[in-house]
């Protein structure tokens, strides 16, 4: 009994922000042992990050939206007068204020939706593989705390955009594939795949493996395979979205 006490003893969620870096195994053990409300802090930080990123990016997104709309209207065969009229009628939907607000709301909603979907996937797969005494809230907490690196990446990207005026910010190997043409890059499936070859995302994946192993009591190998299914799905969705965007264009 004495050997189990240190891992089951609850400690501050603020301390976990540090221990998730240097002691992820012990951190997830504490989270799984005392899961109630442990997801709140990561969720708040994630929402703050996406909101800041949305507002910092809004002026640049407005310029991109302006260029994209002009290109689409030109390709549609409209006369210059007709195109100008449409541009004026839809101008309110391309303002930084509008795009910042929409980006904040949709970004915050997507955090909750994606986390719930991830937790549902991991919970289902773990039960199929044979996990026992597994609770959804424990898996949701693992998802929440494993995304701390992605939240940190959003803060870093917001700082780069705000300080350096660089937009968009490509991370990892995607930066090597980017051409600088934003519209062209948005439809590049290789670039979409390379965004996952990123130190923050790989850190997130590693935390997922550790957290799943702790919550399910599986071996690290089995937890890795479960997390790998999620990774392949995420990459497939990102790449598929680029093909859909090219088809729509």
C-alpha cells in the first residue's frame, strides 16, 4: 500500500503543467487516480490559445479572403462591374472583426468537439482491445492533457504572427514545402501531411501513448498502436480536406 500512495496522491493542476513535461508518467497516474475536473485547465488554456490566434490572424485572413473572392469571381466569368458589386455586398464578411469573431467561436467549439471525438475513439478502441474498469472521463483527461503541446504551439504561432507579421506560420517539415502562395499551399496534400511532422505534434503523440497506457493499463506497445490509428485518421482527414478544397476551387 505504501508504494501506491505517491502515484494516487492528488496535486495541483498548476503543478501538472510542469510535471507533464518532465514527469508525464506520474502526472497521468495522478490524473487517472483523481480525474474529476482535471480537464478544465487544459480546456481553458486551449480555448484562450485559439481565440488569441484567431484575432491575431484576422487581419491577414481578411486579406486572403479578399484575394480568394476576387480570384473566384474572375474565374466565374462575371463582368468587372458585376464582380465589384458582389465584392461590395459581401465585404462585411471579410472584415478582420468578423473573421476574428467567427474564428474564435468556431475554434473554441472545435476544441470541445475534437477532444470528445478523440476520447470516444480511444474509449471504444480500448474496450474492444480488452480494457477493464476504464471510464470515459479518464480517457477524456488523457486527451486534454496530451494536447498541452498543441496549445503551446498555438501560443507560439500567435506570438510569431503578432511580433513578426508572418502569416500563415507553418511548423515542422511543412515549412520546407510551403511555396509562399497561401492559396496554392492550402490545396497541397503533401504540405498538409507534413504539418504532422512537427515537434509539438510528436510531443502530443508521445503523451497520448503514455496517458493511454496509464488509463487502460495496456503495454506501451498496445497504447502506441491505438494512438497510431488516431494519427492515421487525423492525417487522412487533413489530406482529404485539401483535395476537397481543390475540388471546390
